[in-house]
C-alpha cells in the first residue's frame, strides 16, 4: 500500500519528455514518487490517503535560490530609499540590534510564508544559521544554509569569524541532516566586503568539504565599477575566478551587471545565478539580462532576496516578473516563455542547490516535494494551458497543498509542523522593538 495517491490532477512534471499530464495521478511512498500516471486512477495501487485534486494543478515545489529569510522581521521597515542610505542607515544598524531569539522568530515566520506560497526549498545567507537549522529540521522544509563572510578591517581573524565558526558548527552533525533536507554551504558575502585572501580560505573549505559557495555578484553598477578600479580592470566574476572561487560549485545572487564575457565564464565554470527581479527593481539596481545568460548557458534560477528589499517570499511573483522583464527589456515577446521561466523556479533551482537528482521534477524515484494550485478561482479560469496559468495567473495565495519528502506541511490554510500565530506574535514581540531601536 502506498502512502498517498493524488488523482485527477493537471500535472506539470517539469520532465521534458512529458512536461504536462492532464487528468493524471501521482503515487507517493516512503517520501518518494512511486509513479506518475496519465490515467485518473492508479492501476493496482491503493494508498493510506487518496487526494482528489479535482482538476487542480500539481507541480514541483518552488525553490528559492537566494534569501535572507529572517529579514522578514524588517518587512516594510525601510522602503523607497536609495541603496546606500537603505543599507548603511537602516538595515545594518537594525541588524546589529537583532538578538538570536529575534532572528529565529524571523526564520520561523519566513518558513511559514514560504510553505504557504509554494516554496519547498530555500538557499539562505544570514546569522545564527546552526539554530535556524533546527527550525528547518523541525518544520520539514528543505534548505541550504550559510553565513556570508565579511572582512572589513585589518584585525580580521578568519578562524574566529562568526561566519566560519557557524559553518564548522553546521558541518558538525547538521550537514545532510533530515534525510538530506538540510545542507551547509560555504559563503562569501561579496567582492567588496572581503579581500582575495579571505576568498581563497573560504574556497579551500568549500573544496575540502564538497560544498556549494553562495555569494552576491555584480548586483549594482557602483559595485561593479569599483571592483574594476580596485582589481585592475577585472570584473567581480573575473576577480573571483582568478582566486579559484569558481573551481567549485557557486550559487551567485543577482548578476545584474554581468558582461557577456562574465556570462560565458560562469557557464564554463558551471556556476548558477539566482535572479531576484523584485529586489533588483525595488532597490533600482537594474534589470538582469536573463535571456542572454540562458543563451550563454548559465544556470539561471530565482530568488526573493530578503523581505527588507522585496517585501515577500512569494516566488510566484518572481516567476511572472522574470518572464515579463525578459520580454520587456529585450522587446521580444518570445523571450523566456512560461515553461522556461518555470524551469528557473524548479529544475534550475534544484541544480543550483546541488539537488538536481532529488527534486525539481515530478518523476518516479525523485523525492516527493510538490505543491497544488487551486484552479477553481476566478483569476485561474478558463484553464487553457496549466503551464501558462501557473506562471502568468497564479499567486502564492493559490497554493492549497505543500509537501516535502511526501509529508504534507501545509494544506488549505493549515500548517502541520508550526504554529503560525505564535510565529507572527514572536516576530512582532521579539524583533519589532529591536528593529525600531526601542
């Protein structure tokens, strides 16, 4: 007997051999997908629970490839500001006041938001990540966690840096915990926040432990121009590459100001770029040339960035905007069609996290990370093409089921592994006064 059968579903598999199955059936057993059938009923199969999708869309869980999840406690705190003023006058001072309980309150609230809007895995760069890991394990979501190394003064001690000590702590018993749901990543905050010798040290750790390295890359024109001046005409990509950083897998956030040469180098190295369109627009950083990145062979995925520069973790918003920006900026309505945009949020995200053989598609043998969209709502009808509907019509609020490793974590407004009311209360009681400096 199987654990769960989902029947009567419009299934977006993200498997190129059969990307869409109308009126299909999915069998789930032991946390994995046992079969994906074109029929509405599974032949010779019974299950402990049968879910009638009633024509709803079922697709792989979305993957948020760049987040600072605890920053949701600063949602709406510093809006409509120039980047330097936003960062140095509001965000950095507020973060300096945040305590561990305040950050963890943000982690729990952010996970609740992600699960309710269809995200089943996220890549995070923030503080107190070993404690955040415990919440990831408890709530059942999937995550790659890191704390980006910053070295801004001459007295910097790499081995005593909190980013490094937290990485060691994650590696000591938490890496690959939760049946592989939790992974530790290495991290360099950005080119402009540390010198090359620090990059080499972090790269050595990534190489030794077989880790992905997360970093911010070419987010703003100012950052890129200053790097060219600082490193003898070398771009951030070239500067990192010359120090060996891209010799191991890299997940780079933003990439707004990449040149064609940068893109070809990233593709050659097999690096991934997390496109964060909402954050880039809100901070007026620019519009990443995702169509060109894809043409160059770069693995482009999607991220929300932190809620202080986005204001939500809704990947469906990023998904639609990623497709529209590519069309509008290139004046080509065929640029980044719906299916390719959806690949960014699923297949490409899985690859960026080093999980391409585990999740991102609905096919036999893959882990059962999936979501269901309610198509019985006015803005979701008529339903001509489920793929286009998922990209251009759906919102995070249309998610009615979220499952990770075959375990239902969210269903019809109810969370099975966390108390959302307490998450909201803790964020407002523990974090808001600190953010406001009270």
